[in-house]
C-alpha cells in the first residue's frame, strides 16, 4: 500500500488536516478523509487518520498550552461524550449523508446570518459577544461529538456555538484544540473495537507522521499572528466552505 499512488493522496490530505489542527479552521480538516478515499476505502482512510490525529493533537496541545477557555470547554464536553457514544451505538442505523445534509444547511444559515449582520451594522458599532448557555452548549456539543464519529464533521456544530462568543483568537484556538483532542482520544475505544487499528493501517499512519508534525506546527504559527478582525471572518468563511464540502459529499457522482 505504501507506494507513490498512496502518498500522492495521503501527503496533501495530512497537510490540510495538520494546518487545520494548528488552528486554521475545520474546512481544511474535512478534506482529509475524502482525499485519502481516492486511493482506498473510506473506512480504512478514517482508521489510518485517527492515530495521525492523535499525534497532531499532541503537537497542537503543546503549541497552544498557554491558551484555553475552561468554562466553554467544560460546557461542551459532556454533550460531546454522549454524542460519540450515541454515534457508536447508531452508526449502522442513521445514514451519514442525512447528518451531513442537516449540518450543512444549519451551518450555511448560521454563516450567512453572521455576514448579513456584519453588513447591516453601522460603521463603528460592534456586535457584542453572545452569552454562555448550558442548554445550547450541550446540544451543539452532542451534535459535534455525534457528527465527528459518524461523518467526520464535528467542526461546524462546534463553531456554531463557540464563534458567537467572540473569544480572543488564541483562546478560541487553544480551547478548540483541547476539545477535539479529547474527542479523538475517546474515539480510540470504538475504533479499536471495530478492528480498524490493525498493523497495516498503523504502519501507514506512522509513515505520514513527519508531514503531520510539520503541517500542524505551521498552522499554529500562522494563527498566532492573526488579528480578530481577520481571524473571525476567516473562521466563518471556513465554516461556510465546510458546509459546501458536506453538501458535495452527498451529491451522487
């Protein structure tokens, strides 16, 4: 499997996910598994990616170790854990494409609302940050956990809750790194149970680790120099492209 055909798809896929893990937005991460799926079955591509994601998480956690938003993280995590458990239990029942469609539509409406409010806001007027809400955090956190397990699309639901809080970009990124690192660690259990982490897949994962490390560090370096007035439009734009990518995955080709 470790030939030029494999690496021609795997290296760009891991690079995009690494930049995303470093802090450049979830739309890049959504490209990873589909690119790998060009040269192998999607389930195997997802299994190969999981150990790589764990290593990326470790690099990202180190890069953003000084930044976090504890309150938001603790509000989101209980729902996320329940979402992963529910996804494991119902993965064979609910079609992933149905979930992709719902998430894509909700995310696009969410992003369009943001840009509309920004456009209609008078010059000099700043839209205040949204308040924390335990019920909303539990809902979007559970949807993020569920989507992450069954459709590799946990980013958009996470962004729908967190972006309106208008956290400092570094704080936002540090907290998101922790959130998804915890989710990926939890997902190791069902992936082991499903037999996806065999010797062949782990060998493929190990061969891609240098690309994973370099791209994750590069993403973290770029984000640390972005100002809020650039960072947030970029993140909303990434969310919109993530929604488009989910819709593209549904289209029959």
